[in-house]
C-alpha cells in the first residue's frame, strides 16, 4: 500500500447559529491514495459536502472547522519528492496556491457555480493564469486544449460562450475543465451528475473516470446514488448524521454490508430482478436534527436492530474484520 496523498483525522466542522451549534461533521477520518477513488455516500444532510468544503477550507459563515487534521502530500516538482502540509495550519495565501492547483472541486450545480457574466473561456483562463506562469497566448491555447479534453465540440468558438448558452451537460463539462485545468493531485466531485438525464450522466461519469486515469488523480466522489458507487469507486465511506458509520472496499460494501443504515440504503435501491413486483423498501423516519443530536447512536430510532445499549453511548468506528470498519454495537 502506497503512502496516502490525503489523510484526514478526527475532523469536526460546526455551524454556530443563533439557535446553537450545528455539528455537521463529527470526527471524520479517512485517507486517499494516488489514483484511487473514495465514495462518500449517505442521505442529504449527512455531512458529505461539508466534509469536502472543509478539505478546501471553504466553509461559509457561520461555519468553522473546530478540530482535526488534514494532511496533504504536496508534490515538489524539482526533486519528485513530497512534502506533507497540514491544510488547517496554512495561511489563506498558502491555501489559494493549493485550491485548484493541488486539490480541485467539481461543484454540485454548474449553473449556480459558474459566473453568468463571464464567458466559459474567461473562467477557465482565470484558473490557469492564477496557478501557471504562462503568457496570454499560451493561456488561451491551454483553455482551448482543456475544452477539447472534456469533449466540448468547436472549443475555439465555445470559449466565447456564456454559461446560459450551453446545455446542462456542456456546463458540467466546462466545470470539469476548470477543475482539471491545473492537473490537480486530488479531485473532489460533489454530485457531478445532479440534474442531468441518465444518458448525459453516463457520459459525464465516463469522462471523469477516463481523465482520472489519464492524469493519475486521486478522487473523492460524493453521491447518494449507490449505482454510481458500484461502477466508479475503490472504497466507500457511508456517512450518517455527520459521522462515518461504515468504511470498506466497494465489493465488500455490496456483498457484506454491516451497519444497519448501509443495509437500509442498499435495500432501497431499485433492482432489475423482480422489478415492479412490489414497493421499494424504505428507511423509516428521518435524519436527526444536527442541532440537537440524541444521546447514544444517532440511528437508534430508525434501526431494526436497536437495543438498550444503543441509547446510552454512541458506538465508535472499529475494524470488525480486516479492512472493514463499522460503528454499531450489533455488528460482530
């Protein structure tokens, strides 16, 4: 096993509102190797996107990273060696050099992430100019090259288009071009196929996977779609109420899920076999309010295996078997 490119330890991120502290991310830990993909999965509001924004230190007010360590192995081109940096200890100026150049992100909704008053070409060029010492002509050439790389036809003409002139799929391709323009070591893709039809979803996922292999990037894929997870990631971290409740390789999560929440997510997936023979399974109840978390296991009131011990103490994430971690008292 190679040294991790990104290592996150005991990450806590909260939002301090007038009503109290919203604990959005609670003690999240994982690592990511070069060329590998980690899938972060779970229902909306479980802390997936906040975890990603914490890595880039882009938490909006009134949020704050309360505790933890985010170690990134920065590439030193002259010696081909790496130098570890704790992202949480860097100045804002140092962080600007890492965002986009070393760690990049494809945001969830391109229509709200792209600047509507700047052309696509200007937005890609800005990312390139910020991190690479190129003259104006070379920046334009690189911009055209990136649009070509992500499969946008007639890139020389498209650099003059504004976001509203592109289809949803083309806007997402433009977002990918911006994210990859400086060849980052880590790519964070936050629901990259949201609001796209099934055909375009498949094209975008195929594009991201191909570029990942071509550029040898590590990737964090955030999604609630377990079908996408099965096809694209190496390891899976299942999140619930701000914590990772199960972590293992992709094959194991589908073959032998351990946490009752993971089992519930898998059972709620539509299956080709027996389609239309009955209603889909659902997980009863709702994700707890992070402002006022219950004592004990946060999944207790939705769990079919819940017992008295589950209401007393929150279970820790432990290695149940080699390479398979779960946070549940009822797993052995």
